[in-house]
């Protein structure tokens, strides 16, 4: 975080890519619910405790989750293979924003978002890493999110467990 | 209205839990005060269940707790996230396990943690009625119910239920209710009182 500070929390996220809905809860290690928010086209905060109570935080969090788990917004404008064998799909959202989705030969994947030609946000998913409690369902064991635009921050997400929900 | 942040709430919870967990059951507050004065050291394993409507089954955390009078504390989570909260000789630190070992957590206010230490000391001396944040009531079946006095706090924590075991000096569980379908239950096991603890228990982990 800005100023070199760091903190660890537990996140619980219920995602429907079909309906593009998100329900996200952040819990302290001691079990206290710090944030409970829903995205259904707009962000609704059910509960928020400082510093997790701002609309800006909620929007940023939902944007990060959408970037990781939902298809990129915009049109597919190109595909190709990089020199290291990774496959890449390029999406263009508007005249300023480009998103590259990259799948490595070992099935790790990466999303890079460029704005005005500069990398401003990226996601790297490590599919080979194991979940802490062993329940994984093809989810990556670790995801790293890096945001360059101010104030700038980095998130490392370690998977505790992932479960499919039969709705 | 006073705004509660993450740390203030944890501070209150830590104060209340540590204070009550090991004083033992009694039918009156006077006896509880006397029992509290007999505690020198504590060691206990704990299992924490986080129940949420969004979860198909509770999130389980496990760890171990140490206390030594007058003010040394180690609250250690061993899974799923390793973390250690230490209070010793007036210093308060917290460590989180990263990829290659523990790193110091800079997200906490050390000044606020100092207050935790002072509050715990007060409670462990048996001054239960002096906590301004909770109303405490003795109930049947070895239960104590704690209810927040302030509206701003009760919006976050509805109440805290402590169940004592039939073994003197040992609590069975603590349940913190945040909403109808959101609560945290901490179950204590292997509680050992007044055993000698190694001083390294309250030292920083290797970084």
C-alpha cells in the first residue's frame, strides 16, 4: 500500500460470470467482517468498517474482481503467440484502453491493461500453486494484482479454497 | 456518532475475550474478581469458526494463545493464515506469514495496541465492571452475555456469548454475533493455567 504499509485479511467472494454479479466479504484474521459488498451493475455496501467503508474502496475492489474473473470489456482486435509460446488475445475497450489476456504454456495466465500506451494494471495467476486447504476446482492457487495508477497498490491473493455453487 | 475502525473493534474484542476466557465460572461478580486474581499464566489451543450466509461451510482457523501476568500475550493463528500478535514488556507487534517467513505487519497502530495492553491488565485484575463498552450479565447454564452499550458499536457487534465449561477456570466457547447469520465461534481446548512459560513464547519470530 502507499507508504510501504501492508496488511493481511481473508476475502470470501461469490462470483457469477453468467450474470456478472459479485458478492464480496472481507474478514479480519480474527473473524470480524470488515466489508460486505455486492456488485449487480452498481456497487452496494452492506457493511463497511474503516478503512473499508468508502464507496471508492468498494468500487476499486469490484473493479479488481471484475478484471480477474470476468471477460474483458471491448472487442477482440487481435490474437497471436508470443516468443515464449504464450498465447495472447487483445481487446480494445475505447481509444485509450487496451487489455491483453495472456496464457502461458504452463497454463498460468496474465491480464495486462494499458491506458494511453502505459501499463496501468496487471493480474498474474499461478495455476500450479495449491490452495491452502486443498480444495481448488481449477482456480489458481495465487493471484497477484498490481495497480500502477495513483495511489498504486499491490494485492497478493492466496487461495484458501474454491467451490462451485450449483444454483 | 463515533466511528469505529477495524482496529478499535479488535481492541475491544481482544480486551473482553482475554478478560473473560480464563477467569472461570462463578455465580457472582465478586467471585469472578477473586478468581481473576489467581491467574498467572495461560496456554490454550483454539479453533475459530467463521459462519456466514455466503459460506457453504464455516471457515475454520486454528491457533494457540498464551498469557503471562502482568501483561505478556501471544495470540497466534496457525492456519489458514499464520499470524502472531505479541504484547511484551510494553511493546506491541504483529507478524504475518509471507512466502518466506514472518514479516512485521505495519498496518496496526502501535499506540492503539498499547491501550489493549492496559485494558487487559485492568480486566485480569478483576475489574470487570469498569469496561465502558459492554453491559455484562450472568445467565443460567454457565453463560455470560455481553452487550455493547454504544449504538455505533452495537451496529457492528450485536452481542458476545461466553459459555464456561464445568471445569473451574476453563471456558468452553466464545461466540461473537455480528448479525443473524454472521457469527464467529471460538472454541478453546487444552487450557492450561499457571504453568511456567518459556520467555521465548513472547519473543519475535524469526524474520
